[in-house]
């Protein structure tokens, strides 16, 4: 059994240890040292008058606070190509937002809304003309949905029935074709938005030098028309553009 003894504390002696832990011990010189120590049979010291304050980790809080105070310099910020690609794949337009190209959002979402509207409109007209074509070929007088497509006062009889059948069939195929085309255009707009986000992020690191100059210098050019180097050579000007 270990014996632990504490004689006392010096006057005006105080200690406070700050670490990343959550406990801070404060020592008061007015404590009565002999009365504040108890040694048990299991080597445990009990400080009756010692106070323990549970606090947040001060060092970690300071580091987090300093990180929050540091503002990002957008003039030197460059987007990550992989992140821009995955954002554009998951959510259309998110890649443009990540690249900070907000002016492209109306183009992207305008293309999506236009394709969705065209697909919905063509699908509605396809269903109407499909039903009209079915009603005109079934010879059932109770099904006459095709009347909504007739001009005022026009009627379908045995003489013009074949012409209207062909008309409804062609219009049905017309709207079905453009409905399918609208769907493929929608996929194309989605693919272009993904490609644009990736290319835009890749070109963000492309360095364009402000030095735009043209250099002109004499040069000897070999035409290769003769084996004689004197006859094959010609003197000219070489122009080089630096940008």
C-alpha cells in the first residue's frame, strides 16, 4: 500500500493548467492540507475541498474560431474538376453554381423546362390523335372523339373517311416523333451541362499571359526542291505571336 502525504501549500501559490482536456484544477492556499487528504485502503486520495470545473476545451475552441475567422480569398480560389463533375451529375446546375458561373443557370434550367414542356405537349397531342384514330377506324358510332379536330360544320362520311383516317394517323405519328425527340434533347441538355461544368473547372487553371506581342525576325527556309542547299534555301521572315 502506497502512502501519500501532502504537507501543505505555499502562501499565494496557485496553479491552473490549460490543456485540451475538460478539467481544470484550482488550488487555494487557505485550504487545510492535513484535513483535506484521506488515504483509503485502495490508494485513493479524496480532496474534500478541491473544486473541479468542467469546461469546454479552450485550445480546440480557439483553433476552430481562428479557422472560422479566416475568410476565403475568392480571387485565388480554383474549383476542383472532380467535385464539379459529380455535382453536375447528381443535380443539374450544381456544377455551374460550384464554379461560380451563376449566369449559366437560366440557360441550363431554361433548356430543361423547354424540353419538359415540349415533351408534355407532344405527348398530350399524341394521345388525343391516337384516340381519334382508334375511334374513326372502329366503326362504332358511340366513339366520336375525332369530332373535336373537325372544322366547324365539317362531317365525316364514307367519301372522306379514308382521308381523315390517313390524316389522324400521320398527326399521331408526328406528335409521337417529336415527343421522343424532346426526350432525347432533354438528355442532351443534361449531358451538355455536365460537360460544361467539367470543362469550366478544368480551364480555371489555364494561365493566359497578359504579354501579347508579335516577333518578326529573318529566317532561312529550305524548300526541298533541289539537293543543292544554295538553290533549295530561301531567305524570308519568321513571324511568331506570343500570348
